[in-house]
């Protein structure tokens, strides 16, 4: 028995075993020996057809099983994994937007007369920019004060 590979699926292929040819002279008045030889040839042809049929049936079963597994994987990706990743991306984008808003100075922080002290968590976040974001430039705050007339 050999194995074929169809689209990554291993499929067994059945073969006929080596046949011993026995020549028996059973010729008689009723030609019984010839009838037996004809029956042997017919049986051999039928056996070849059955072997091909068994190989095809086994291939269909194996390919059907592989298709079911692939469909389950596609459904898992389509309905579970991809939506989770999209939700994670939305969450990350929201967090980055929030972080960007926290990094930009608030009106209370820009006003020197205000004695507002930033919370340690906010001050820590403001001290380091988020990945992919630029740190606010010091000149931007000074420029903003000049624009306001302060």
C-alpha cells in the first residue's frame, strides 16, 4: 500500500497483491477448464475495480474529514479570534487616545498661579510618552502661553 498526498492530506492507495498464476489444464469434454479461466479473469477484473473503488472511498472520507477540520478552523478564526483581536485593537487605540490627552497639558497645569499638583500616576504618565507617540516639546507650552497672551 502506498500513500498519496492530496492538498496536504495523506491518502492511502490500495494495490493488488502479486498474483500467482496457476496454469491448470482442466480441459474436458464440457470445456470446464476454459470456463474456470474465464471466471478467474472476470474475478481479477472485478477485484481491480473493487480496489480502485476502495481507494476512492478512503480518499473521499479522508478529504471530507480534512475539510471539516479546516471549516472548524476557519469558523474559529472568523467568529472568535478575529473579533477578539479587533476588540483588543480598539482597546489599545482608546488607551492611546486617553494617554495622549493626559500627556497634553491641561489649562490648570498651564496656569502658573494655580497651585494644582498632578497626581503621581498622571505625573508619571506625563513624564514618559506612550509607545508610538512623541513627547510634548517644551517649546510647545511656552508657545501656547504666548498665544494666550500669558
